[in-house]
């Protein structure tokens, strides 16, 4: 089965969790809360690539506070569905004595956000806050804090994709967020089937 067929099959099996209208409304609500909480501050809005792009752009446009928009690349998954320790690419951003707002598509176990938060603190950030589109609570260990700001919440055990969230690097571009059972994803995307 070719990759196009696999992705079509995933889309056909997916169940919509949140539509584009609900997503955009929730991002505006999150922006309003950030505007209120950080009023008068100048911050670094740090987008975590690649999935964070889809949240960082509309969030940045809705923020009334002054901010620099920067990006950092970090990933546990490397286009897979499970990951190890996050790899943070070299950054030349000056975090010294700055308030940093990390923006990502989703938090599940919280490993990537914790690693980048620690990286920013190690580089001299005075305060690091987190903002995510989807707060996925099912896998999170009890010792990992919830994000400071989030738009949507889900306790689904399934994989999620769309609006920045990907499966093997694909389907980020979909305007809605969908879920699909993990075993189904593994079966469909199995390397045993030629792509």
C-alpha cells in the first residue's frame, strides 16, 4: 500500500474531536487570558516546531502584549509514533532575563515541554510559561504539571492528528483535530506494507 493510500485510510477511520471553529475560538480565549495575565510585559513567544506553528501563528496575531516570535526545533518522535529523550537543536535566542511563553500543539507526557523549559531556564530566562492547543491528560505522570495555558482538553487514549498534530509527519495541515486508535495507526503505517 502506498503512503497516499495509508493516509487516506487513516483519515477515513478517524473520528473528529474538535472542528476548526472550536479550535480558533479556543485559541482566542487562550490569547485573552494571556493578555490579561501578562499585561505590560514584553515576552518571547517561542514556537516549538513543527506542530506548534499551527497554534503560534493565530495566537501571536491575537496577543495584544509586545512579543518577539521565535522558533525552536525539538522532537521526541522524529516522524514516529513513540519517542525517546527530546533532541533540542542549537538555538541562538537570547533568553537572558526574559519571560518565555512556549507554544506547542499538544502536551501528553510533557517530556518535550519540560526539556525545552529547562533549556530556557539554563539559558537565563527569568520565567518560562507554557501554552498548548491540546492538553491531553491520559498519559501524563502525576509529577508533570499541566500547561499554564491550553485551549482544548482531551482524555482520549488514541492518537490525535490535524491542526499541527501529525502521524509520521503527515496530516498536520488538516483544519480539524481527529483521533484514531493507536493499534490501527500501527497496523496501517506498518513498514511491512510498501510505501
